[in-house]
C-alpha cells in the first residue's frame, strides 16, 4: 500500500480567513487560498481545482492502462475535468464532475474508443474514491 498526503492550514473565519495547501512531495508548497479564491474566482489556489487536475491525471493513466491491456494503445490524450461548485442544503458543495477527453489512437474504432473511455472513467481510482465516505481522526489541541 502506498499512502500520499496533502496538508492544509487555515486561520480565521470562513469568509475572511486564509489558508495554504501543500503536498508531501513539495509539488505544491504553501499555496495560498481564501474564500474568494474558492468561490469568487479570485487569485489564489482552489482545492476543487486540485481535485479536477488530479482526476484528469488519474483518468489519463487509467485510459492508457486499459487501452494497453487491450493491445490498442492510445498514442496521446488530453483530459479536462470540470468540477461544478454550488450549494446544497448544508452549504458549499461539489454538484457535478465531468471529464472531457480527446485522444489520438491510430487504427482504433470509435466504438472501441468509447468502450475504453467509459471503462477508464469507471475504473479510475479517483472516480471510485469520490463515492467513498471519508474517515476522520479529530484532535482538539489545547
């Protein structure tokens, strides 16, 4: 099993506070984010944008794997993941996720491509994880 981690720090209230996002690999280090960067398209990081990038990357890897296992490799692909933000009865929410992929696969039929694309969507680790209920360890520090 391989465990990767991300970290966020936040100070202040929901609307007026500010925080940072970091990854253990240092790919992202203390990227600043605020209410405005998440919900008003202001400058700064947006956790949902990171989710979108990670989901697109995971999907590409899944499609490359599935097509390779079928001996019909995809030569190249570009995937965009859109995260639709909004509100539900509990507050801010992710309302929808949509993947758009454009691929070059010489000799592959449209029917086979659509089948492989759907299998990659369903089998991508992020697609599967996004239906899981997160577990939690909470510690109040005095």
